[in-house]
C-alpha cells in the first residue's frame, strides 16, 4: 500500500509536460493567427475574424476591433486549418435585399421622406457566405420563438446528411472542403451580412487544428 | 408483386450506397488536416521552444499594434449609423449619423448610373471647410428633374451642408443636415450627416490626415 503513495509523485512530471505542450500549441496557434492577420491588416481594407475558440466574430481594420459579435453556436466540418484567410466570393440567400430605384422628381415637392432605403432591418439573417477554396460559412439566427425553434430542427439534420456527401464529392475532385455553421443573434446576423462585402477577407481561426 | 420486389431491391441498393458515402464522408472528415499554407508555419514553429514562441507572439502583437493610427481617428458604423471619434481603443465621442441609402439613380437617357452607398474601408480626412458651399453634382439635378446647368455658379448651394464639412475624397463629406429627424437612418447619397453639435465636436477633434474607417 505504501508504494501507492509514489503514484501521484510520478504523475506530476507527466501532468507538467502535458500542460507545457498544451500551452505551446496555444501560443503556436496565436502566432499563426497573428501572422495571417498581419498580412491582411497591412492593407486599407476592413476584414473579419471568425474566432471559433472564443466564439466571436470581429470586424477589424489595421488590427483594431470595431465590432464584436458573439457566436451562440458553432458546427465545423472539413479540412482543418488553424488560421485560414479567404476572400468572400458571394453571399447566398433565398431573398437578397433589393436596391431601390430613384425616380427623378417631376415637381418641386420635397419627396425625400417617401424614399425607400436599404437599412439593417432589410438584411437577411439566414444566409451562406461562400469564400475561396470551398469554404462556406452558414449563418443562422438564434431561434426566438416556438415556430423558429421548430424550424431550426432541420439544420442539424441537413448538416449531417449533406456534409459527408459533399466531403466525398470534393475529395473526388481533389479539392478542399470546409463548412461552418454559426448561430448569431438576429440583429448580429444582419450586421454581418451588411458589413461583409464581396471581395473582403475573412480569417477563420480554429485553434487546435494542427495538421 | 415482381415490380414491388424490384422497387425494394433498388431502394435497398440506393440506401446502401448513400450510407456508404455517408460513412466515407464521416471518416474523411475525421482525418484531421490537409496540405495548405498553415502547415509551413507550424513546421517553422515546431522546432521553437515555449519561451521563443512567446517572444515571437510579443513581436507579432507589437507589429500589429503598430499598424493602428497613432492619433485620433474616426470610425463609422454604416449599419447602425453611428460615428465614433476614437483615440487608440477609447471612444472620445459617439454620434448618431446618417449614411448612404443604397439606392440607385439612372440618368433618363440611361448613360450614367449612381449607387448611393457610403464607401467602406480606410480613408483619410482630405479637407476641412468652415461654412461650406455645396457644389451640386449632376445627379442632384437629375434627381430633382432639372436640367444640368452649364454655368458652374449655378451649381453652388449655400447652407445645406451645415457649418462644417470634412472631405474624405471623391466628393464625399462628413457634414451637417437640415433633416435632423432622419439622423440614425440610411438616407444620404453616400455622405455622412451629423447633428450640429456633433459636427462641431468632430471638426474640432480631427485634422487633415486623420484616418477614417467605415464598415
């Protein structure tokens, strides 16, 4: 029985080694994100960071954070990479907002107040951001009532049915495939749609995804 | 009966194929990683010790922080129609603004088209004007259903831009407004409108060369 007393003492170095290795990985990941971000932050453009570890989306420029959106839920599928930078190719949604056409006035009346404008409330909250290299980010609004909760049941079902098939499909063509699904507050989802324009860069930070 | 059996056989084969593809897909997804640029970075980092990695992190953070403006700068959130004057991470002033409507105007002959968006990205304050006079562009006349004047003096309109205007290029300004009740809404032709007191505060706080970020 006395010999059992030595077990915790023997375990201490193992625990310490594991802790150092975990910290090492974490610092490596952070360095990788910083290296990727530095390249983008040197340009005049606004960019996004999807931080899957801290569950945040950051709107940034020159390393400064302008807005921080909280991710309520994440699903990740595909080719893992710690800090992946990709440009937005297009925003895909069933009902994309339409720009209003201004009709030149025919009299001198002030008609500005009847003008239709494109505002945050007109943006969709359910859409997919299609980025380079077959990286897609599906954005869903957080269900707020019974109907939207019931409707959201389809998402995991669709996810687990279609993702494996798409993985095989892209593997056949020797192409990478990554799919992410994030749930945001409705207004945050709309803000992301508004702010993320085609051609903009986004970084997907997925720490712990060491090849 | 024969047809029914044939149908079930086909269905069974299709389900089996689908399940096979699903299992293959799950298996492939479970294998972590693929060749991309991040591997080389990891490879470089693999040989480094923890203290070296931390030192590199400090250097990278400092380099990133070095990219931020070293003086006061402006941030405009066009989605929420809010303008911030910031110094480093601190907000000196937040103001309700109006930004671009996103509407489109076509010239009646169809030759020219204007999209009234507020531009996005990094800009710079290029001019500061006290008691600015608006030089009406062609689209303003077209929108009003008027003929475009040949004489440059006929384009001048006083008192519509407020007391101050800050130009940030391509005819875009941060200026005042007569339509204060529309502040907080996307109603402009791309310029950014502010209330009089906010405009004065922003005008006083910034200089020519001040950075401006719009998203």
